[in-house]
């Protein structure tokens, strides 16, 4: 593998976890990093998230073989422009964003002539910031690469090899298809979570203290998702607008059908749907994508 020097721009949960994972799994790779927030840079130094924390983006990428942009999707172009004039000609530019078409377009426009390979490690928690990172975040998780047409095979192989060393499983996917798949599996669930938690908070006949006190497992899981970084998710919805709206339309139609079944007392339709969805849950557990223990392995408090 020819990647020997990695620069991480953005030292929050994902950027910090990449730095820690590289230190754990790839001690032969030199890491540098930068974050626009001075307090985050200081916290990153204290936790040693990367080998050297620089006070400028340009300083962190000057000798990099790989630059990973761990910033909100809406900030990709700005981050790329900040390093354009000092970026080594052979470096790979990647990211960790949850939508990919807009990232491909932004980075190729900002960095013409450079190798751009967007990536999406499908891993994370509801926590954010430099204190949230941990080295095991990517282990046994998928990392989806969306290289544009014409990307050199050896560069794709180098980036794939690095993510595999961090414990990830690799999938290569078209950017547009990625955005459609993730709209279903991640973006719409987050939108629903934000909505239901917001609805509960706005209820007039049920007090907020009652919502908190009597939260059942389903609502607790929604609140975990709805606690995710608001800036990141704002940008995901704005930059994956077409796929999200398409899937939201499908969801709305299905929700209307469910509403109709409940109104009509159609128990057969409800049972058929719930049986089908239960099988999906079992498949997710069988593929190692979640915990089969009762209550998701969560301690009962």
C-alpha cells in the first residue's frame, strides 16, 4: 500500500476516530490533522487524535498521500479550496460524508486534476466532537467507496486497503445509487426520528416530563437517532434532496396505506406487513449488522 501519510481535516467523531484507528491498526502511517475550531484542535492534541495537529489546513496536507475531509457535506467545497494550492499532485482526496453525488461534484470542481474518491464509512454514534472518537468505530462496518468514472484502479485499491486495515468491509458503488440506498436506510429514518421526537415535544395534552418519564424502547431509540449532529444532518438533507424526496414520497404513500388499514380494522393487512418487516430485522442480525440480545443488548435502567 502506497499510503504513508494521511491528513485528516475535521477532528470530530469521525475524523478523530480515523486518527485513533490509524494509530491502532496502521502505526506505520504518519497522521496529521486540522480543525477550524481552536478548542477542537487543543482537545485533539490532548487526546492525540493524530500525530501532529496543525493550525492551518494547508500545513496539515502539505506532504499527504491521502487527505480525508471529515467536515459537513455543505462545507466540502470550502475545505477543498483551503488546501488546493498546497495539495501534492499525487494525493488522493476522500471524505466521510453521508451523501456522495454532491461531494463528487464539489470536490472535482474545487480540485481539478486531482484524484477524488469519496467514501462513506457507515458507522457512527449520536455523539460528536473530539471527545467522541474511538479507534474501534469502523471495525466490522461497511465503508462504501464511490469513485468517479476513470479513477485509477491502483488509487481505489490503496484507499480500500487502508479502510480494510481499520477493520471495515468495502463496497464499491455508483454515487447516485449510494444516495438512493442511504436515503432509505439512514436519511429517512433520521428524518422520521427528528419528526416524532419533535411531535412529542410539542404535544399540549401530554407534558414533556411524561414523555421523558414513560418513554418505551421504541421512543428511546428515536431520541438516540434524533440526538445526532444537527449541522451534519441539515447538510445531508439539503445535499441529497432528490433521493430523500423520492423515498419520502414512497414512505408517505405506505404510511397512508397503513393509516387506511387501521381505520378499516384490516388486521390481515397489518399482520402481513409486520410479518414482512420482522423478517428484515432477522436478516440484519444474521448479517452481523446489529445485536440480537433482548433490548439491543442495552442495560435496563
